[in-house]
């Protein structure tokens, strides 16, 4: 099975060459990502952490970086002299890591999971421990970590309903991967049960909670909120709504609902953040079709006020922009993609609306829905009606926001628990040496 996996990995990389060339032309920063993915890491970056017993955390993209941030802060708090390396897969993740994790000593792109690359990169960096965030399981890399006696800790572990069935097809490869992980710190009892079902040793599985409850990078002061609204050209508009991490098929529904809102609130403003910022022009065209005036964030100044909508085409700002919204809609949920992180708006004490497809965030969705902080809508009509109902009743709006914030406060502590497991593993490793 491992041989088949490696053959497929090489074939996929070869077949992807035309895509690589296209993205090199189209995407800023993709060249650096591609170079590092093949193991050509920048010397100035690597020398900061190589052979210095660094702690290496790997987070694929933006969502995992958000989960990683509180862990890094906790590591820095209890192990102030530790060197910390962050690796990512995507350019958006790379930008996000550099933006919200200033405590990291170095940020790199993760190598492709080809048979020789993982071994080469691990040998060069030689970390004292490797932390994989959520579900970043890569057979060749994990086997290389085992070869060089590098302990592996899964933190903020999460297995979706869909993935638990997909992973079963990996059979022997999956069992081998899981055997390389020293401990599994899972988000919930369901995630813990899933990883055990897939083959993890139950004695090495712990439920530590979701580190996204611990995130603080989005905290803003009242003065900062005013500055954010002003920079978007919304200082004299209201109410402001925010739609985060939207996908193709959702923006049309959101714009339709927003037009409903504008009939009762003519000065309403909307910030919409497509998950893929490369779609900004597409979203702009959709807004025009709905007779709405839209501007891209990167082309807006505080003096620009003649617009209804700001299209957020930047990385790392959404978490703070949630603070100026009266109500937040979180995308990937009116289309069957499993939703996105609803804990960021909850941390700001905001009422939250989502679609029915939240299967990738089932636990946080259940917590916020059951307490009344998050409502579910199925189409543009329900979205518009819910927005109007909440905007028209201040008591409901405040109550939903208070409940959202209470859920955040009650569930903090996962980062601290994860780092405690990290320290225990390091203590065992030190004693063994």
C-alpha cells in the first residue's frame, strides 16, 4: 500500500506541472511556495531554527493557523526560550501565520509528501518535537520523523464525518501513520472516538478541547473598531453586517438578503469576505447585478463612502473586522461545504447566522446553536428575514451576543492542556536521553 501511495504521489506531482505553471503566472507568492514545497528552503530562515532543538508546528492553511496561534502563545508563555517553527501549505496560510503569530521564530512552506523530501527536510531542521495541527497526516513525513526519533503530537485533532470514511481506504498506510504519533489531543469525544476507530491506541488519545476558543489575535478596542469602520468607508453607515468565508453560490443569496435589509435600513453596509480572495472581481460583478455598489478593500480609502459593500480581498483582517458587525453570517454553510470557523465572531459577542451545512464544525456549531447564539437559515429569504428580525430587536441581538461570548469563556483552556502534553512528552524524551 505504501508503494502504491508513493507512486500515486509522484504521478500526481508530474500531472500537476501545467497547474503549477499556470499558478506561477497568476498568483503572487506561488513561486516561493512551490520552491519551498520541493525542499528548497530559504537559508536565512532555516538557520534560525536548524539543529537548535526547535518546536515545529505544522498547520495547513488559514483555519489551522488560527488554531495554532493560541498554542504558540502558550508555548512562549511557559517556555520563553524555545525556538518555534511554523510550516504551512498554502500562500494564504503563510500570510496569515506571519500576520497573527509574531511569536514564531520562522515560517516555512511544508514539503510535498514525496518519499525523499520529508526525510531531507527533517534531517536538515532536526526539531526536538513535531506538532501536527488538526488532521495533517502525511505518511512519508511521519515515517521520516519516526526514523529520526522525533516525537509527534497531534494538537486540536479533528476528524470530520466525511474523512473518517475516506481514511478507512488507506488501511495499512493509515495504521502506520497513526503509530508514529506519540499522543493525540482531540477537540471532542467524537473526534477521539473517530481516531481510535481509525486505529489510534486509546491509551494515547486525550480530549483537550478546541484551541480556537483561546484565540486572542482578533481582540480590538472601541477606538480600533472606529478606525476599522472608517478605513472601510463605513464610519457614517449602519447597521454593518459581515459575511465571512463565503463561497461560489452563497454571494448571490447574501446580496439578495442584503437588498431585503436595505429596504428597512437604507444606510446598511455589508462587508463580504470570499474564502478565495482570487474571486474578488467575480463577487464584485455579482454585486453589480444586484444593483449594489461594491468596492474592493485594497482599493478603498477612508474618503471613499459611496458604496454599500466592501469586498475583503486581504488576508488576516476578517477576524478583527467581525468586531464591527451587528450580525455575522459565516459561509461555506448555505452550500454543502461544511462551514467555517464560527468561534471568531462568537469571541466578539456577535449574533451568528449560518446555513444548514456545518458538518466540519459540528461541536462548536452545536454549542452555539443550543444556547441560542447561532441561528440556522436555509435560503436567501430566511437569511433576510433573520437579519431583519435581529436588527429590529435590540434585546434579541444583545442576548445572542452575550450567549456567544459566554460559550467562548466557558470553553477556554485547550491551548494550555495541549502544551502540558507537549511538556510531558519532552520530559520523557529528556529522561530517555
